[in-house]
C-alpha cells in the first residue's frame, strides 16, 4: 500500500510539473522546450494522469500521499485535456477561415489521386500515440548549390517514390537566422513528398557572421538553382510553393513577395517573423529568446542605425499589391513571434486582393510542429495539405515567370 501511494504521488507530481507548461509561458530559454512541448505531448499527460488516479483512488479519502497524488493527478488531467476540449471549436473556426479564403469547394480542381493522399481528419487519436505515417520517398542529400562568402550551400531533395513530374515545395528551416540545416525538418519533408511533391529543403548563411540581406540573397540563389535543375528530380517549375518556419517563414514570405528566379504559386508561413521594427521596439513578454538581440545579430545594428535594412526585412513593406496566395499559421501562446502580427498581415494582404488565410492555434506555442503528431501540427498539416493541393493544382492558372 505504501509503495502504491508513493508511486502514485511520484507519477502524479511529475505529470503535473510537465502539465503546467501547457498554460505557463516560458520565462527563459531553458524553459522554452517545456512550454512548447508540453501541449504537444498532452495525450501522454492524460494517460499518465489516469494511471496516477487509478493508483491513488483506493486512498483518496485518507490524508497524506494518497490524497496529494489524487489531487495532483486530477489537476494534470484537466490541463492535459484542455487542448482537446478547445479543439472542436478551433477546427470549426479554421474551416470557416479556409472557406472564406479559398471558397466552399477548394478541392474541386484537385484530382482524386491527390485527394486520397490528404489527411482525412484534423485530429487522429491513433497518430497522437503512434506517430504520423510518413510514407516513402527518395532522398538525395547535400547537393551543392553555391558557396557565397566561402560558405557552402546545399539542398536536400525529397522525391515521391514513383516516376513522374510533380509540383514543388521549397522548404526553409528556422532557427533565429542563426542555426539550422536543410535536414532540420526531414520528417515533414518526407510527409510532403509522399503526398506527391518534390521537396527542395534549402540552405542559407547564418547570422551573426553574415548580416541581412545575405539570407534572402541565398534563398534566391537556391531558387535559381532549383529553376535550372528541378527537372532532373521530377519537379515542375510552373507549380512551386514555398514553406518556412520561424526565420524560414520570414524568408519564405520575402521570397514570395519580391521578384526572384521562380514565380511562387503559394507561400506557407509557420509562425514566421513579420515586423522587424515592432519586434525590436516592442518585444513579447516574457521574451525567452531576447528578440531584440536576435534582430541585432541579424541586421548588425538597431533600427535607428539601419532603418532601411529593417524596412527591407519587414514583410509589410511588400504588401502594396496583390501577392501569391498565402497561408499563415501561428500559435496563440507564441511569445517569440506573436500571433497578432499574423492577423494584421492577413488583413493587409486581403485589402490588396491577396487570397490569404490566417489560422491561430489557441493552445500552441512557437515551433509547435517540432512534435509532428501533436494536436497542433495535426491541425496545421490537415489545412496545409489542402491549401497546397488547391494552390498547386494543374488546373489553376500559372503566373508569369519573374526574372
């Protein structure tokens, strides 16, 4: 009995210590992993809480460890279930937003084979525990692109297993413009490739050794290489979308909204940076990454020192005319790139006639997709898959090539 009570208390207390990060913002960088990850493993928190409750139940009416274990487990269970209690409402809101942006039947031009590869539901309980089925793909790694400033840029290429010509998704990793590699989001690239896309996971030089605009210049170098070599890997350069996370989302939007070697039919930004000036002047609170310091390292100085570079790096600068269709996905708990900037960008793009959808996942934090099978990324993948299928359908008109 004593062993059971002790075990129940150990499981319950440990689970609750993790579960509180479902609602607590990270005060420092050390706690950021917990604040990001706790909600994405909340299904396991629920399981652990139920185990602790079962162990503590026989002693619930006694004082001491049994009661403490039961109370801790009950609190952890409530926190663990909270994303799933909110999920149906968020899913309905996202459906309305996608319908507003893309129309009532956006998949009408998508062939049956492509439709069959889309996720059937916004949330799969099986996938929460077993993981996302990634499918098969052919991967070619470390292909040389260029060496600007003596730094070698490479690209990883994920291709569908069958022969043929496929639409292209260019993937850009995040990492505060300071770290990361083309292989950073391998599982996601494999998932996209198994759904019928050739994925080019590209590279760029990092701050602070190289200041902006080196990063977007490298992205354009990568895109020129893709333009010239995509056919070798079965890629169709008339159907190209660009997708990025965090710093990569910022670069993806810059590449889509400015002239370059490839015309983008769509852009997906997962919590990408938007407003460098306001990000520096009004950082989030708490600010576990020290956003002003991140931007100082990117630009090489403050907004007062380099106002033109901050303007060039701010996405709003380019929202002066209709831009490629855009999907913006942000976390409501993100205290690195606040979701409010995504909402403002959605309104600004829509005012210029751009097809745009903004999805704010209320329980999610920055980098929620590090856990591919978590509730946040399942919801994001469901809509990203549909958005890309719509945007890259061969029946949609192809924009002119920009040089």
